[in-house]
C-alpha cells in the first residue's frame, strides 16, 4: 500500500497457539477459518510467548512469497511461565513486530515485549485495566485496527468514540488531502444496527446503496462496517482533498430486533435483564 493512504477508525456504543491460514483470496475467503480458530481457543493457564512467536515466524516463512508486506502481532495476557521464552526466539524475528499486552504494566512482560518489538518498526501497546466504559469496550479492537494501519503503511486520520442516539444523525468529520490515493473508514459498533452514508467535501451525501456504483467497497462484519474507496471519488468534478463526513444513524428496525432478541435471551438471566433495564 502507498503511504498516502488514510484510515478512519471509529467506535460507537459500549496467549494461545497460532493458527496457520493460506494467503487471503478474493472476498476474504479465509475469514470463516480465522473465526473458527479464534472460537476454538481455550485458556489453560500456561503462557509460552516464545512458542507463539516461533509459530508466527514459521507461518511467515512458509507463505513468505505470497504477501507484499509482513508483520507479526503478539497478544499476551500475562507473564511468561512456560518455555519457550522470548529470549530463546528473539533472534528469529526479521519481520515488523507488534505486541499488545492485555492488562496493566505489572501484569504483562513489558520489558520482554519491548525488546521483541524494538528495531523491527513495530511497537508495544498496553490495554491497561478494562472496565465497562465505551473506550474499554472497543480498546482491543481499535489496537488491532491501529496495528493493521501501521503494518500497511497507512495513516490514522481520526479515532473518535461515542454513543449513537437511536433517533439522531451523527456526522463524523475527517480530513483528506490531495496527495491521498485511498481512504478506509472502519466503524466499530456493539450492535450491528448502523446505517452509513458518505459526505464529500462539496456536500454531496451518498447513501450506502449508491456507493458501489462509484467503486466504493462496503462490507459488514460482526459489529463492524468497513468502507474503502480510492481517490478522487468520481462525484461531480472529483471529490478529493478537504473535510469529509461519515453519516451514522441507528437503523431503528434492526435496533428494535436486536433489543427484542436480547430481552428474550435475558429472561432466564437476572443480571442481563437488569443490564437491559427490563
């Protein structure tokens, strides 16, 4: 990717073995494989960060010619207590390496992870203690989005967060320049009930249904909307540099359906019923 690409990451609302997958094909063909691998993870109390790093390195080596850029992301929730340890595998790493420590500084091996990322072009992020506030809810997802942008040589333009009222339109501004060649808008939500429109610097508002005809890729994932477009966008004389806006509005029908589903499942769970305000 070109370094002039931009990324907008937006959130609204409230140690394991590595899994090897083939290089992604068209249409994210391996998404189901990755989700299945994540769902199959089961914490066992052992933290062998070196084993995970070694497995990641072997995966990169096996598929090395299939990717333009390479990066390793290490996610750990505690201190090392089983071999292999990081010191045993640090000499293997020749790819950009990022680390996410799940917890406060005293709960993760920050010195070892810093040593692992230094000099690779990557960096270390700590989640700190996670609470029930909006920022905590999306922090880990945002970290992965930030690392993806860094590994792809993109620049994060803005990273706001907040609550989307059920009946209100929220316009989120972001700046693009004439030098940018593409932009990616990522909307993270706790409920998949958000409608998206794109507003150009000239004030043209484009509904999601019309974006595909302009070459814009819009994909809906689990609690996520991913919108990617090249610049200039073929609207008017060509929409390029200036202040753009993402229009976000709750889809009341989808929100009502989600609320009814959650209320029904909470009937046998007093804690969840109280959380829904039932």
